[in-house]
C-alpha cells in the first residue's frame, strides 16, 4: 500500500503533467521508493482525453531517459474521486487551480491543491510552469522538464523530510 500519493495536473494532460509524472517517478525509482507512492497525472479538460503525451514531450522525456514511466499514458480528465484518492494535487498554473476549484467536490476533500512550481528553487518563473503546447520549438519543453525536475525534487524533500 502506498504511503503517499500525488496527482500532477495541467490543462490537457499531454504536455506538462506527464513530464512531471515521469520526472517524479524517475526520482522515486532512483531512491527505490516507487512502491511507496501512488503517482498519476490528469487534466482539467477533456480536450485530449485518450491521447498519448505530445510528440515533443515524448522526445524530451526520451532524451532524458524517463519516457518509460509514462509510455502507456493516456490523457484523462480529473475525477471527483481523485480529490479523495490523492494527498496532493500539484498543478502547473493559476488557471489549473481555478479549474480545479470549479471541478472539486462541494464538500471538503483530502487533497491539498498546490502549484508544483511553488517548490521550484528557481523562482524566476513565479511558480508557474507555462504550457508549451502552442510553442514552435522544443526549447519550451526542455524548460518545462527542468522546472518539473527541480520542483519534484524539492516537493519530495519537503514531504519526506529528505535532505
């Protein structure tokens, strides 16, 4: 049984949240902690439901050796059950937070909703992980990867008390 649980959320669940999920699973794998966590990702919209991660996101994750963590991923929308199933719901931007607030159950729920980027040691982004979906090149995906990696490390350290 998992001791901790986290759901990474973005708009469509094809770019940022799968990258964050893969980063976090890699971090857990390196620490031999994968079985101690329930990790997933979802979107606030149904726009890309059932789709694999974006091709540029896949390329980014493959170049970093983390794509295997999400190679069977299919985009899905967050459910009411997710608010009870997960300890943390980590979002990418304020729009995601607003969408989650409108999708959340009316009663209190278990999950703590936070910006993933609030854990980033580089606060030059203001805690926001910008959606690279409409970008032209691959650099925006690399920026998202680096932000997610830093943020996931700090999140893990804070939750587990690791140095």
